């Protein structure tokens, strides 16, 4: 494995599409011991992760209805595996179902996390960002993180949240191609790349980019990758 990789990158370089207990166990084997979320059949999937490279880091991941399953679960697994404290913030409900049927229980509403420090804020894609971008607490958290020079990471349609938070003006970004115009109209320079880092803003395009996306974020949090400036 390359520096910064983990069992997750090693086993999941392929596109992660359907998500079920069988899928996650085949990808991550004994790394998972279920407890945190449920697959589309209602089977609980727990995990016990060991790692220390991010043991002093705090990560917040947003969840909403019809999130892209792998774009939430992959970072959740990856950062827990590395020892980070990871919380999932929702929009008011206690549980959310992804586009492919995976459900995740949240640790609270976005309003509960406005006050607090986060080394990294992650926004998954899917259809959820269309709801997230209308939640003022989500936007406050994103703006606060950007202004505090903490990392903010968005993948796929999550670029919509960055647009609504008004944090992409003058930034180089990527996203799912369908929202390219939205990013450009908000003042960003859009490029077609698996991961783009501009200051403390990290963006990627699709689930296929998840290994590079998470690998870059781990490197940035452990200061093994210099943060470029625009």
C-alpha cells in the first residue's frame, strides 16, 4: 500500500455501488463488527476500528435523505479506522436512508454542532445536498470551518452546499459534472480531476474518486501533504 492508504483504499479502489452487509463485509472483512448503521434489509452493521494517525482529530460528516451511500460510509469508516472522533449531523431526523438503501443513525442535528471545533467537515453527495443547502445550521458550520482555516471536503453534488454557503468565490474546485455551471456561476474555477485542493477546500467528483479523496484528507490532517494556495 502507498503511504496514507489503508485497508479501505486497498480493498475499495473499485467503484462502490450497491451497499449491503454482504458488500461491506466483503470489502472490509473483520474490520467491521456492526453497530452503527443498517443495510437496506435492516441488518445492523457495526464496526470496531483500530488506528492512531488521526487520534487527535475531530471530524463532522453531514447526512440527509437520499445521500450517496458510499460517499458517507467510506469517509466514516476511513476516519474511524484512523482513530478520529467522528460525528454524523443530520437535518432533524434521527435516521437517514441512502439512495441504495443503507441507513445511518446520526449523533444529532446540525444545530447541535454549530458550536464546536472540527478539524474536518465532510459533505457527501447524492440528493441530500439539495436539502442540506437549505439548512442554515449546515451553512453556518461550513462557513465557520472555512473562515477558521479548517478543512471542508465536498464530493459529487455536495458542491451545492458550498455554493449556498458562498465559499467558492475565487476557488479552484471540482464536482459532479452536472453541477459544474452552478460552481462556475458562484465564482469558482471548475476543473475535471479526481481531487482538487485549494487552501482548506477539498473537492472530488464521484464515488470512484473516494480513495484519492480520503487519502488526501488523511494526508492533510497529518500534515504529510502541503496545503496549496490559489
